[in-house]
């Protein structure tokens, strides 16, 4: 009879590990978002790509890990993320709105005066990151900051 009980417990543990059986989490357990399937470098993370996985209270990830799905959604994977593994914080980055070699709008704003022209970005950059852009008309290099709409703002006060 004991042999049958051991087999049942082993089967239950295996089913729990595979996520086939839901086991209520203890109060001290912690959860981390993990990929449902492989996420490749360059993929933008969507909510459907993640699920919460419970770990015992003494679990320590090898590297600092993303603690909530909200911190991962909308970010870009810098490397391949494997299913069921915690997501290292350094494996994610913001979406780059300005792409190297792509045309972009340069906007100069100061004291109510606004001047805009076209330019070519010399690097990739996300929102609020500095970037150098070559003015298409003059060939000059201009330093600016990427805005949420993808334009590069330069100049003093808006």
C-alpha cells in the first residue's frame, strides 16, 4: 500500500511542476513572471507571452529578476528568454523609437519659437535618451533628446 501512496505523491508533484494541477500558494511564497514560450531577442513582450510562477520563499534568482509582468510588458528582449525561467532585469530594454540611419524629425524649441527639419539618426535611442542626428539640409551634427512621439528635440526651454 505504501508503494502506491508514494507513486501517487510523485505523480502529483510531477503534475504540479508541469502546471497541470493548481496548488494554492503559501502566504510566504513569491511569484515571478516567466515566459510561456521562447521569446527571442528583439521581440516586444506582450501580456500573453507571460504567466506568473510561484517559487518558495527561500528562492533566490541567480541574477536580479523582473518581479512583475507590468515591468516586462512593452519592453524588448535583449536576448533569448526560455519558457519557465525567471527574466533577468538586464535582459530587457526600452523600445527604440529612433533607429540608426532612419529619417527623423528634428525640432528646435525655445521661448515659443519652433523650427523643424529632417535629419538622419546616427544611433538607436528610446524615449528621453540623447541621440546625435545629422541635419539633412546642412550636414551638421545635432544633439537632441528623443520625445514620446519619435521626434528629436533640441534647444532650450519648450
